[in-house]
C-alpha cells in the first residue's frame, strides 16, 4: 500500500487583543479562554450592508460592560448535569448489545 501526503498549513491564534480596551492575552493566560469573538456575515437588508462581515474580539469585562443589563448570565444547574449523566449511562448500555435499556432501569 502506498500513501501520499500533502503539506498543509495550520493557523493557530497566538494572541487576542480586546478591540475595546486593548487588553492582550495569550493561550497560556486564563483570560484568553474568556474572550468573546464574534464573526457575523450580514444578511439581506442589514443596517451594516448586505453581505458585509462583522467581527469583534472582546475581553469578558468589555463584553459585560457593553451588554449591560441585557446580558443574561445563568449558573449551571444540577438538572443539566443529571441529564448529561443519564445520557452517558444510556450510551454505555446501548453499546452492549446483550443489555436492554429500560427507562425503569435508569
């Protein structure tokens, strides 16, 4: 068997800069993972122009300040975690063909 390979180039974000306050962070910084990046293609009739591209990178503080009272923040709840655990159990049981899964068993 012969395998042919091709060279590819991969780009990786090495630094983020907040478009509002100028804060700079790298992937090793905790704040890097809390940045909000928005990239949006405008649709027909957009006030920003048909087909234009919008983009912005914001640190978590500037994002919160810009959104103000319109930002809804919710904490994870136990029901969500229980649902994830339940799905994991079902998948594990389904992977064993001899085991039948009943709702009563869960």
